[in-house]
C-alpha cells in the first residue's frame, strides 16, 4: 500500500487552518457584539450652552441629564444682595425612545436685578432660573441663595461649587456674593474693582453701596449622556 506523505501533510494543515479561521470568525463576532453594546450603552455626550434639539440615537432608550437654570443677577447698591443660583440636576435618568427629537431651551442668566431664565428639556424637566432676592433666602429648589450686603449673610454653596465671596467695603458697604448652582456664584462689587462673573447657573454678585449695578447671573447648561 502506497502512502502519500505530501498529501497527508497538506490535509492536516488545511484542517488546522479551517479550525483557526472558525475561531477567528467567532472572536470577530464576539468583538462586534461588544462594540454594539458599547455604542448603544453609555456611548456619548452632547452639551448645550444655547437652544437646540437633541435627537436620541438609534437603540438608545435611556439618557442621563445634568442641567441648570440661569442664575439671577445681583441687586444694585441700594441693597447689595447677591443673586440666587438656578435650580440644577445631576445625571438624572430619563426614559426616551430611539430617534426621538427633544427640544432644548437653555435659560439665560439674568441681568442685574433680574431673575434667570428657565432651562427646559422637552417634557422631561423644567429647571427654574434663580429668583430675584428681595428676601435673601428666596431661591429655587436647589440653587443657592445670594448673600446680603457687606457680609451680613454669606452666599450659599452647593455640592458642586462655592457661593460667591462678599467684598467688604468698610462703611461704604460692599456687594454680596451670588449663590452657587452647577457653577460658582459671582463675587460682589466693591469700590476698588468689579466682582467676578459667575459660572454656569451661578447668581451674580451684588453692587456696592455707591449704587453700582449688580452683576449678571451665569447662563444655564444642559449635558445629555447616553
């Protein structure tokens, strides 16, 4: 009986290659499945600093929203009170439908002495802007209140940011700091220079005793993750 060693070797190698190709195909399929899960899971983020529309990606049914309303502007030097911060949420979960269009309205920061604008995310959530602080502790659900003139009451901080600093101005009465939101509150005005502007949703600093205007509040923000 004759035996063709060359043919036997070729058959063995062919069998091994077939097995390897099958394994590679299986691994490639598993990698594609993982990639698909990553893409349709927590796979992206979109930030809105102005009005727009968020279109839910295909196969996404849940999103996480971080957002805040606009901050209230600080009062003028007649009171020197800081503005309150806008209401905020952090990574709150909402159910959505694939390819759904969600209109976004980003609340504007209020000018000196004016409330901030509301931030609206479709019909999912409305976050009020910071309110006019004739009473220093008048504010929304989460936004920090502004301080009172010349450091009588300090601006309120949040878990994310510090309330603005009051600028003591001796007998002339410095402006109070603004309340915090997702961003820091603005510092109050004083006779040696202007206060600092607030971060996202932060209240504006108050004007000093010389009747300087209060500073504007910080604009709102919307961050959507999926």
